[in-house]
């Protein structure tokens, strides 16, 4: 996909606690900032993509912006949705269905201003198969695969805590991160237990914020004099299995991580050894460990020691989650947009915690509790 690029990328001016900004305003602000970053006007946008559930959706966003799109994507598969949107936008651009696609995210995850109320339908699969056992929400649902993974791979509680420690090392260098003070493994393990084995510092933040991307063809970007370095969409992949943790075939693996990354690597003509920088969705501390193993960056059972030995920390061999991730940077509920934003910043050389010589970056998004996944391989230029 060397002819498809991310031309513009921006987050809302503020992230964190924003009780004065509604969900729709977060979408609109991030969209305008991304278009300004690309040097484009609203009337040059003919495609719109946004999560359709829990917010204004692509039609509401386009109406608020005054855009009449001829390509619309409302794919809603959890926090990985924005990676799906990039993949779909790239396909639409290549097929001639759109020229400039604006992908927006805005979520009042903490303040709930203009957000839809949480709902658990009584006739849902979750109500039938999980709620009767007291499992409700990510912090209790995600514990089951985390514990199975630890048992099957020999990963220790201390190694799980090292994920939080490594990402705080990165967020300490990021002026926009919600949590910046470095922590130790003892700090993580001594924190309040939320649901075993997760302590508070192993769980993602709950914040407000948004971000947006402008995806177009290389020819269009070059013809319209992009000021910022272009980020090439080199490879993409997507997959989904089950909406429920209780229905996972093997709770110690995430097959959609493997399937989506394999597709992205194949499309890009690359493999794990070709990746300079890595962003793995980290709603909880165990998810990056699944990602490292399921995508083939390390062998089975090696992820915990890999992180504990400092390979993903500043100065390590595989810089990962360099904004601090959902554990320390921000997490509005659907984090995937922020992971893409950090990859773009690293490839442009604009990140607060900039890594030297980043030519390739991989973004892995998780949706729900190991429900869906998408992978993007992005390249400089």
C-alpha cells in the first residue's frame, strides 16, 4: 500500500479530565486539528470514518463539520476500530471510492459528557454466560485470560508488574501523559487490588480526549504540498473471534493478534525483525505480553522476561508504547486512536519521548476483551 499515506494526525488540545467538553466537541476539535496538520480544508474531505456506537457516529460528525461524505465507515469493534478504519480507508482510496478520508475519535470516557449510558441488555450473550458468575466489565473479565496466560507460560506476577514499570519510564518523558512519576515493581504489586491478579497500576486510565487522522493517496498529498512528513500505510490486517472471554478457544492466546499481524506483515513484505518501534494496545498489563508472543516478536513464554530485562524500555532493543500507553498516557475507553497517533509522531520525529532512527512502526489494536484485533505496519515517508 505504498500509495496510501497518513497526511494529517492530531489529538485534542487537551486530554485527561475534560468535564467542559462534550463527546461531539472532542470529535470536532480533533478533526479540525488533524486537517490543519495536513494543510487541508473541510471541503476537500469526501470520506468519513468514526465509531458508530456510543457517540455521534460518522453521520453526526460529518454533519457537525459541514461535510457531505460519499464514503462512510461506522465500523464499531471496540478499541481497535480506528485501525480497522485506516485499513478500510486505504482500500477505499485504492478502489477510487474516496480521495481524502477523515477518521475521528472523541470520547468523554471519564466525564461522560454527551456519552451514551452504559447498558447490559438482559438478553445479551454476556448476560447469559458471564454475568451470572459475577463477571462484569474489563477489570474482572480480563483476569481470566491473564491468569491462564501466566500459568501456561510461567509468567510471574513481578514480570506482569514490569509492563507497568516500563511504560511509566516512557510516560515520564511525555509532557502530555496523565501519570509521569516513575514507579517500581513493588509500587505496582503493593497498589490496591482491583481484581486478582490486577492491581490498580496494572489497569488502564479512564480519561477524556480524542484524535483524528487524514488518510489519502501519496499522489494527492504530494500534489497538495504536505508540510509534515508523510507516513506510509505499508501493511494492514484485521481479524475477530468471539465477543466473550468465556467463549475463547484458548485463553492463553489471542489468535486475532496472530492473524491480523500476519496479514499486515505479508502486505508490507516485512516481519518482526523489520520493526523499529511498537505500539501494542494496553488496556491491562497482560495485553502487551500476549501481543509480543502472538505476533512472533518473542517465543512462547518469553514476553515477561523480555519486558523485565528492559528491551521495551527507553534504550531497549524494541521500544514499545513510547507515549506511556493506556496505563500511563491516556485511555478514553477506546484507545486505538492514541496508539496510531504515537506511531505517526515517532515516524515524523515529533514525539516527546523520541526514539532514534524510527523507519517502521507497528500498531496492534485490541477490541473488547480479545474480541477483535487489527494491525497496521507504518513506515516513514
